[in-house]
């Protein structure tokens, strides 16, 4: 999925990790637990993206049937209802 205009993404976690800490975003560990508990599935890949000060995680999850799907979740409150 291409990045939107003005959006920048960090696939390299040596770059993304300090941003997560500085901005107080959900960690990948928290994200993984929330994905499982929400029934979304098991995370296969996580990319942190920023667009005009808003942070999102673009994640690929494998559901219970083994199907892969891409989700975009708020990096501050992932899977919030």
C-alpha cells in the first residue's frame, strides 16, 4: 500500500522505536496483545506512519483462517472502540 501524500512511514525499527518512545505511542508488544484480544488476529508486520502529526500503525495480521489483511490503527489508541 503506497504512502499517502505527505505521509512518511518507518519500516526500520531502529528509527521508529525512538519516535514511539518520544511520542508516547503504543509499543509493538502492546499492539500485538491488543490485536489478539480484539479478535483481529496475529500481527505479521508492523510499520509506523506519520501524517501531519498523527501517528498510525499499518499492520498486516493473519486471522484465525490464515488470511492476511492490512489494517491501519491509531498509534496512540490502537483498536479503541
